[in-house]
C-alpha cells in the first residue's frame, strides 16, 4: 500500500535496468521496500539488484523479454507473486538509429514491438492485476517525441505517440477501479539510451524524471512533462503549421 | 427496557443467501489521505455478514463502522468492507446490575448509546475525542478517553462480545475463561480476528450530564508536564491542549483541563430539574471548499496564540456540558475537510513516564520541523490491559494533526525512531504510514496476536489495507517471522 505520506511498499520496474526506472527506485528506496526488477537477465540487472539491496530494499529478479509476447503473462504473474504492487513503472524502450529505422523493416518492426506492442500487452496484463487489487499506479514513460512526431525520429516518435495514447486511455478506464496511470513525457534525457547523441536544450537527468514521477504520484496527476516548461514548448510546437514545422531544426 | 432475553444467534446459516449488490466505492480514513476501492457490503443482519464472508475472494473482508480511524484500518482495496452501521440496535439493558450492563449490536455509535443511557443515570465508561464511533470500532481500536489514567481503555469495560469468525461461525468470547486469548486479540485487533457483531459493556452511574472542570494554563512544556504529574490523580478526566507552533522558552505552553462528573448537588437549581439534559449543539457541516495549505504559518500561529490566550489562567469548578468538555469538534460535522484535498495525518505516540526526555525531544522535533499542527493533545496514560496490540501503556501520550505536505514522511520517520528507542509506540487507529518493520519493533507482543490469528483465520480472510501495510495479512508469512 502507498501510505498517507506517499511511500510505497512495493515497486515493479518493467525494464528494470533502465536509468530512469532505477532513479525512481532510488527515490523510493527505504528499508523493507520490495522491488521487482523485470528485465533480461544481464550483468546490468545483477548490478541494479545489488545496488538496491545495499539501499535495504528486498529485490526479486524476474525475466522479461519484451518481444516474446507469450512470456508476458508469466512475467507479470511472477512479479505479483510476492504480493500487491503499488507502483509499476513501464520503463523499457529502444531509440534506434532514426534514419536506419525507416529504411530497415526489421528495425522498424523491432521498435514498434518493443516500444508499443509490448507495453500495450503488458499494460493490459498489469491493468487486470491492479484492477483486482483495487489500488496502484502504473507509470508509463512516454516522450515528447510522441506529442508531435517529427521527421527527425518519426519511427520512434510514432511508437511513443501510440504508447502515450494507450496509457492515457488505460488511466481513464482504470480510474473507477482505484488504479491510476501516470504518463510521463520527458524531453531529452541524458541516459544510456541517448549516450553518444548531442545534447539539446532543456535536457534532463534520469533523476529529474524520477523526481517528477514521485511528485506526479503524490499530486495524483495523469500527465507530466519533464522539465515542466516543456509543456509550454510542446503546446506551441503542436500548432506550428507543417511547412514551417518542416524547416525547424528539431 | 429491562433485561429482555437477547435473541439467540443461529450458529450456522443457510448456504444460499440472496446476492446483494456490492458497489465498488472509494473508502478512506478520517485523514482522507490514502483512499482505495473496496466493495462495500451493506450488513443488516448476521445472515448478511455470513453471506458477505462466503462471497469474499482472496482479498478478504474488513468490518467498517463510522470511518473515524484516521488511516487505512477500515478499508480493503479490491476486497470487501462490511458496513456495519445499520446494525445499530440496543438489544438489552440491565440497569439494576452491579455494574449495570448494556448489550448492543456492534454498529451502535457511542453517541446513540450515550443519549439512550443518560436518562437511566448511566454513563458510557470510555468516550474518545468523538462520539461518532461505533462500539465495534471502539473495541477493535481499544479506544481511550480522558479518563484512561483512572479507568483504562474501552476493552477494559467489555464483558463479552460475539464474533463472526472466518469459518462463518459466531462465537461468544469473554475476557476470562477459555476464550481469553481470542478476546484480548480482538480488543485492539483492528478487525482482523473476525467481525464483532454484538457486545456487552459494563456501565458507570452518573447523577448528571455535567462535569466540574478545573482549567489551568501552563507557560511551557515542563510546567505543563509537572502540573499534570502532580494533580492528575484528583480527577477522573484529564487532558491538555498544547501549542505546537511556538518555539523557545514558551515551547509547549498549554491549557490543562481536568474534571469529574458533577454530582446533582453541584448543579445550580435551574439545571437540577433536568440533570441529564444532553446538549449537543451543531455549528453545521464544513463544505468541501478548503484548499490545501489552509493550515499555514499565519493561521496556525494565530490559532495557537488565540487558543492559549482565551483560556483562563486558573479557573476552578466550572460546570461544563458533555459536548464542551469532551467533544468540541463534534459540533462541526466533517471538520476534516479543513485540511483540503491532500488530507492530513494524526500522529499519536506514547512513551513510558521515565522517558520524559525522549518525549521532549519529540515535541522539539515537531515544533522545529516547520510542519504545523493546531489540534494537539497531551495526556498521561494509566496501566494498559492484556491486549497484545492495545496502544495505551503507562506514560505520556501526545497527538498532533499534520496536513500532508512535502517532508512529512521524514518528520514521522524521525519521530518513530525516537519513540521506539524510548520503548514507546504509535496508535494504529490514528496511523496511516508506519512501516511493517517499525510496527514490529513497537509492538513486541505481535507474535501473540499472530498466533491467535493463525488459529482463527489461517487463510487471512479478515484483511485490510492496514493489514497489508503492516504485513499482518497472511498470518503465516512474513509477519510471523
């Protein structure tokens, strides 16, 4: 149960090695917090488990293969085996090389599956479990890239647009069952996903995203931008006419 | 009313009960901070309660009364909450017994009970800070009042109770005899041993519905504690309000009010004609319009100063009615709305008398934290009772109401550490945030409670959000370790 001062008892990190997911776990870490790390078995997952164990969390590692849809039900089943999940973070995703992504059908399919199909499938499964438990939060990491899809990364952007719409809708559907969904739209996040890319203005760290998630849950929000001012920027960009939008260096 | 025979309860009921729709509703405690969705089952009879138990799934059931526990004790996310407030009949009264006793359904409120008993010159032995609690809830939380130091908590006055247990059977349990362990686990057991459906309570006699009250102001916390230590034994009822905002040498200044039930001879002749007249004025219901941060530095300081200044320095023998002396907040319905949509929490702890220094450190932490509390209560407890989860123990108890704000988790964690270090604990009826690990340290007799629960409810049918938070849900799993 999330207590009256916003402290959860259990977290499920779907994509448990993502920098943002781990930053969220660090924010919530306290003695006895149950954290389920759902991710591919890897050194990164082992390291994440070790780090959170040092923070006195109780860790369960669960295997997740985003592209193997058949395995999702078992993954979610195992994730809930230790009891209710208070906050589930959908934090996995692929950026891919944007120019390759629209030319290479396999890469385009992979992006669509990892960034959209898998989150939808897992989201439905998670929603069912949370509906039955009568409480809980699902945090979906979307992106401003999905708010107005741009030429420069439209395959990725379109997957996030789909994910964003799905989770906003899921939040509406689950509301009457006491389950809340928070959609997070970060701008450029300095993480392993974006390493090697040039930084852009309003770039944020995973920790800033985590802070926005914690505040969003405490404030019972449905949608947050990170950093906050991006909301205004995106609100403007959404309405820029296409001929002009095409010429913007974004 | 006389000692009419209590109608017998059928020990087992027909398998088939008509299905009553159980709407999914958001339930929260009086603090309004952590609501979840439960199926609310309206219980009008024992058969309804058995039916609700039979229909429950692995999320279980929790009994619910008037929802005055502050946290998550009477809600059950994804499961069932039994609304027992319609089980509100007074079944029989033995007014001539010594002591007099009353047998009631569990959903009878202390307000209803008190109003019904006063004309007989009978008095509910323990009244907490509100009369709007049910008898079932008063037992499950083992509530206390201003007379704890002289007369103990509610459970001390219960002579027997009928418990609907996880196996669907009713059992009458008493403080002594072979049901003693189950009785005392149910007292203070937060509804997790079964649903209390009726109870027999020993009553006190009174000549009037008034109190003779002495009021003293104290300039700081040391003065307040000293005055309480010295004079409490002369009064049946004793409590102090203190200022939790002002720092420095006036820290913890307060107003001590202590009294006894007024005897008929103490009433002026005008009141003597109707000595049991019950005055319960209503100032109305607070609307749902208050923003968060209604309690801020300016309002909290102004309130605390005004409350202190308006109290007389020293006044002896003032005659007060029940509402004024016991339940001033009952005059305003839904007063919890003043804290706005984020809600608030109440932190009440007790530390043994010999830990007065730890007590002072706790007060300093609160005053210096920047978190603001206006409704603050200080009291000395008398001896506790045999219940493994009952809150009171001999010592100082302090209560503060804190609006939910950033950083409150850290203040409460720091207080927990100080309290547990001093051998104290926090009150589950108020709690909405304690961790399972800290709870185990504060209640060292938890294993006794879990042993009873394992026996009477091995599958954990009686369950609540509080039980999940404190890891009491499944008596055989981690909580028992």
